[in-house]
């Protein structure tokens, strides 16, 4: 009987007998010979286990070193640290957020910096983000005290750990320690990720938990496909197609991904879009695997045996984890709005909801009203940034600035007629971001054109971290929110650079000319990014600079 050709998700085509569904011709759409289906479902990991971990830990150590270097400077509250560091300490001290003294202006900050921690009122405070990120900051304050190093310790630690996760995830995606290491180096020297790792804000934790969740999903893809590949060892009788494939109801990596997504939601609600995007993507992976195996009615069967369990293990687990992050609020009657239910008796179907949870629901309504109400829509901020400009760093944000530092002040030796200044600018490394924007376009083309599943990961991650913000551009939003996008940017860059590198060896075991040229191109790009990061280092770290030196790093008027 004549054969039919089917294209599977990894961009290859197989020719299958119409009656049996058995693979009969191993060539892709360009006519190149393919490896067996079993190998295409699961290709072995690199054999350099020790070398892979040595490279991973070395790059992570470098990322940690530069993030922890003089972490306590400047010895003051930077930008929104004034809220999150105090909220974290309040959680640590009382179990729920309390208001702090605010008269005269800045009184609480000055008292804390002077060593007086008695700055909290008896009244609870409405905090407009969930509590996970603040509890993480609180862990550093517990370890090292209520000081600048204490409240910045955990951001620096988890910023460095994000580098580790990116290396291991890209290594798994590409089966290449080299390409994974390139991704790690690029993330380590991104200016925005670096700055966000050195201030006590929430977004670096959000980035970590999102990358952790995606890393688990990539590991699950390997875990399940390895088992599907083993099922090919069982022959299919002539005239039959595979009925279903492996039943894989318990998938531990997906449960762990659900926990990570729940912790991401417990840091900031914007994680919901990433959860939705990857929920769709992982179903496409499952469907593609069963279709590649020749399962009849693969879509419908994948919905039943993959989609429903995935919803439970990822979405439902994320929801339960998120609810668990509110345990502290639920256990403290004095927390903000905890008495709402007792003051407002339930009606209708809400009578079946316990009072504590009805109060928590009302608390969420209050937070949502803050983020979408007229108050914030009418607000303005000099560093507000439209998300359309984020990919090219159209409007970065300044976290701190001391202007008009006079000559003779330590570190200030300017040319005649100039003063000095010191700033912390949340500025992405320009060459990295601009190269990344091009790489993302290439990744989209390669994902659609060659159906290479790997490129879908950075595209889905980047889009779900970026596009939803367009719905909120009628309120002040800021470039530093894009710190969740940069891990996916470097993933795309690493994958594209891997394409430029080409194969390591020819069929005769010699280095190919393309590899030599590709290595020069990739190496030059990585070196340029590192040098660019070194050049902007002073404006990322509050160094004292002559005005002309600072201006030379402000490449565009919109950066000032």
C-alpha cells in the first residue's frame, strides 16, 4: 500500500505505511536521512557529566561574585526597597504586614538605618502583592539583620541561582554544555538582571520561579519521551497502529513545575500568563509525541491521558501552592481585612465559603482594585516606560542618584568645571538586548519554519512575560518588569548562536570550516557583551563618576 508522509513536531517528516503506521522512510522534508524514531523522541544527554557541572558551577560562582560584591552599598533604601524590605521585616516580626511610621517623611527609613527597628504601628497594612517574595527577603533579614546586606542577600542569591537554572535548561534543550554555558555567561552579565539581583524588589524572585517552572517542564519532556521511546521496543502487529502509547499519569517534574508556578504567582500575579502559555505548549509536546508514535486519534487521546492530568499536576497544584502561601495571613486575625467576613455576613452561595477564605477573597478584590482602579490610572511617574520599547531599552529606570558631588569628595576627580554624580540605573546590557531582539525574531522563524520545539520555549516565555503588559499601559509601568524576559532572551540567543556554531566535527572527525568561522563569530559576540557590561558597570553600581563619563554611557536622551 502506498505510504503517506507526516510532519512531526521536531521539524522532521516520516513516511508511514497507511495501514500499519510504521515508519518506512527516514528522511526529513529536505531529503536528509533521519535517525530512528526512537532516537528522535529522546536523544542521549551529553556524556560530560562532571565537566557540565564544573562549567555550570564556575559560571554561577562568577555571577554570584559580581552580585555579592559590595552588596550593602549604597547603605540606604534604594527605590521601592522602602516598601518591600520593611514589609518583609514586618512579616518576620509579626507574621503579617503592619503600617510603619511615616511622619516626618522618611522617618522609618532613617530610624532603621540608625539601628532603631521600632518603626511599626499597631495597624495592619494593605500590601498590593502576594507574600512569597517578601518572605524570601525576610529570610535574608533573619540571617543577616535588618540592614542593606540583609534585605539584599536573597535577591543576589536567587539572581545567581537563575543563572544556574538557565545553564542547565539550555544544556538539556541542546544537549550541549557549551551552548548552555554561553546562555549562563550572557545572563550573568546582563545589566538589568544584575541590578535587580542587588536590590530588594520582587521581580528577581518572579524571574527565578518562572525559569524554575520552565526548567521542570523541559525535564518532564525528556522524562516522558524517554519512556515513550522505550515503548517502541514492543512491536506493533501488522495491520495495527498503536492504540495509545504509554500511560503517564504520575509525572513528578510536572508536579514540581506546578509548585514553582504557584510560588511565582505568590510573588506576582503576572505569572498567570506564563502558566497559561506553557500549559498550551506542553500539551502540544504531548500531542506531538503521541502523533509521532502513530497513535490513532492522537489529539483526542492526548486530551484525555495528557491534558487532564497536566491540568491537575500543573494548574491545580499551582493553585493549591498559591493558596498555601497565604497561610500566614490566614493564621493572623489582625491581618488587613481578615475581619471582613465577620463584619459582612455572607449571602447566597457564598454562605458555604469559610469566613477566612471569604475575607481573603475580598482582600484580593482590594488588591485588584488598586492595580486597575482610577487611582493608579491617573498616576504619573518620570520613569514610566511603554512596553513597546522594552526589547530595545527605550526607557530604562533610575533607582538611585546623587547629583552635584563636588570635586575633592572621595572618588570625585573630574575635569575642570565639572562635578560628579553616582547613580544606579536599571539598564540592560545594550548589545545583549539588541542582539537578543534579533535572535528572538530568528527563533520565531526557526520555530515555525523548521518546527524545532526548542525555539518555542524562549518565544512563549518572552511573549507571556511581555505582551500582557500592553493591556495595562494606561497606568505607570516600568522597564524593570522586563527582568522576567531576559532569561528567555538569552535562551533564544544561545540557541541561535548554536546554529551559527554549526556541527563540531565533520564525518571524518575534523573541525568543519563552518565551526571555525562560527566559533569566531560567537566568541566575538560574547566578548562584546562582556565588555559592554564592564563599560556600564559604574552606572549599575553607584560608582562616583564625572558628569562627562556618566553622559558617555547615556547613549540616548530617553535614558536620562
